[in-house]
């Protein structure tokens, strides 16, 4: 698969076939892609919590925000929730400043997941203290991102940004998720 195709398929999915399991070994394989990715000053301060068991997933789910632009949608219902999560942590005993390492790692993980037929969502809206307590995460680990993963149960399409410039994603009456994107000439300065 060409990298452009992989990037185009790597959309933000928020509804999944919850009954389709994601195995621990697959999570390990895609986290290994993050491990091999760039890290500022090669400090490698990121750590990961893997979850693919329904009981552990149930501890994570209530502490996540799902789609800020979809005001009437509280998040995926039972049966459409992720089959797995990867929580990206910054080990403050290694470095106080994580920089953009977690963004690089998250993209590597999601591209790997896409290549394996999965989809995911980077979630930054996290009730961090509640999640820390639910999973008993030691205080020297900063909770950076949560990646929700599973077999996608929705179609996500890229739209051309309209003349009004509205960047808000939306769902049509068939449940198809539309994501407006700026044009290439709109983002390259001359």
C-alpha cells in the first residue's frame, strides 16, 4: 500500500464493531512502530498502557470526550465502543518536556492500525485525574493521549472546505461522517 493511500484511510473513527476483538499481540506490534519512531533528543520518554479486555475498557471509556462538534452525540453506544485502547503516557522521570513525541507516536500507531484493517481515534479530551485513579496510574506519568481502536463501524469521508470556511465535521442522515479539509493551495504560503 502506498503511503498516501494509508494516510487517506487513516481517518478518525468514533464508532466500532465492539464485538470484533483486538488482540494484545496486535497492540504490541503497533506500539512497536511508535517505539521505532523519532523522539526529541532520543530521550524516549513515552510509556503505554494497553487495554483489550472488556473490563479494563469499561474503566477507560467513561473518562473520554468523543466529538466536540457533534453536540447531540454523547459518544459511541454499547456495541459501538472501541475494542481496545492505548494510553500514551509521558514519564516525567525521564523528561519534563515531551514536546511532540506523543503526536509522532500516535500517528505511527494509527497508521499501523490502519494497515492491519483497524481504525482509531486520538482522544485528547480526557478526565485525566479520574482515569489515573481508575487505572491506578502513578503520578510521575503524565497522561497525554488515549487512542481508541477497533474495527470501524462508520464511513468517514473527506470533503472540500466550503466557501464559508466551516471546518466542523458533521454526520449526514445516513450516519456518514464528513470531514472538511482545506485545499493544498490554501495551506502553502507563497
